C-alpha cells in the first residue's frame, strides 16, 4: 500500500492539519482497513497514530485507488473536543482501542 498526500492545509483555529490523501492498493488486494491507513499517514507525517482521524475514505470504482480526508491534531484531547463521537468510534473501533 502506498499513501500519497495530495493536499495539506493547517487549521490554526482548530489546532489540526487537514490532509487529502490517495492510497494505492497492492495487486487488487481490496480496500485496506482504516487502521493501516491511519498508521501509514502517521508515518508519512511523522505523527502518532492516535492523533490521526480519517473523516472520509472511499475506493474509486474499478480501480485499486482510494481517496480520503484526514484530520491530524496536536493532541488527543484536542481531537476529543472537536471530532464527533462517531468519527472517534470509527477510527478506534477496529482494535477496541479507547481514546
């Protein structure tokens, strides 16, 4: 899986970095899980995985490419104060994590 950051925008008011990204899947392996995508984005931006929240993640029909939006916060507390509960659950539910 290859992650490419297409656009970065700093939102100082909400203390976060907003990114648009593209993920190329490996040899038709299907859409990767959100947890793996979060890890790859965190590595690429040199941040902790806990502060990366995928807002949107959609696979383009007939292609091995997904596009999405993510918010990367300064801290977990900032994310908890701003992100809706369903986004937090969607990004942490796969491993039963608590944030």
